[in-house]
C-alpha cells in the first residue's frame, strides 16, 4: 500500500510537469525580405523576353526601376528606392526586394496606419528617372490594386492565425508586377480600371 501511495504521488508529480506546447515566436528578422516578382501572365520567359514591343522585360524592369511610388491609405504619396542588393537579377524570375519589416515590425506587430503604408497601399507604380532629363520619370510597371488587396487579406489572415510560415510564403510569392507604359497607366486610372 505504501508503494502504491508513492507511485500515485510520483504519477501526479510527473503529470504536473508536462511541458507547454512550443509555439513559434512571431518576429521578423532584420534580414527578411519581400520579393516583388513579375506576374507569370505577363511573360513567357521573364528573364529576357519583353511582354510587348512597348514594354520592358522583367529583368530590365528590375534593373531600371528607380523607385516605387504608392499611395497610402490616407492618400499620401510615398516613394521607395532600391539599393543594389535589393535587385535580384540572377534569379529566374528576377525580382526586387523590400524589407519584411515594411509589413511586420521587429516586435511582431502588423504595420498599419500612417507609417504602415505598404500593406494598405494603392496605385503602386514602378518608375524610372530618365538620366538625360532631371526630374522626368517614366512608368515602367505596376502592381494591380487587386493583387495588393488579395495579398493584404491573406497576410492579415496569416498574421491573425500567427502563421509565420504562411506570412513568409506570401512575402516570397504574392506581390507581382506587370509591365506598363505611362500612357497605359494614365488610361487605366482615367477609366478606374486599376
């Protein structure tokens, strides 16, 4: 009987020592990036092929983008430039790289509101400043608003579920650009088709 008491006591002791399930910490590293790739529908071979005679190849868009211009959720225009290490011209498809902290901060919070202008952005266009004429720029690509909203919804859902792996998958695959000219962009905007 004495042994049975010790056995039950030991069983209760071990039962009280069960470990909590391990959960991943929802934090972004300072080296994590977001890939902005060409839309598959725009190119048959994005590395070197032009979409049309009027459009640059995906590789040329990655090389020539001076900045991305966007409107945030309150209508403020922002520009974002790219350092040489943020231009991946070796991968197929080529891609521009942004910091993951533009969407999720180092402390694990979703970047929304005034300073969180990327996830809620609209009218994202890629521009190239013409070297021979200062301050003259040309639109060479854009991210459709439908892509931005679909990606925002998916990232918010993954964030709410605390699914860091899905956030990283979206960071790598969801943002895609399409070649366009300045005249085509203005026509899209005039017809409310973006």
